């Protein structure tokens, strides 16, 4: 069984931070790939202690607002 989680990746100084917005699990890495792999491992550990629930699919975009 597998579950698709919604993830945001942000560059913070020298690290990429990957955050799962479905359950607030986060991890980091020096590259995007490393951050994703570390988050995947953290999520696998997290769901060992929780009943897995399929998150709702979401749409994320960037919105420009005039100021």
C-alpha cells in the first residue's frame, strides 16, 4: 500500500526544507532530492505509529498581488 502526501519544499539558507502539509512532518537536506528522501523516511516512521489516512488532493500555486 502507498499513500500520496502533499509536500512543500522551501529553500532556507543552505538547506532545502520539505514539509508535509497533511500532518506537519518535516525534514531537510542539502539538495531537493535529499530533502524529499529524508521526508519520505520521516513519514514512514510517522505512519508506523498512526493509522494511515489518504490525504485530500490539493492544488497549490503562486499568486501575485499588487501592493
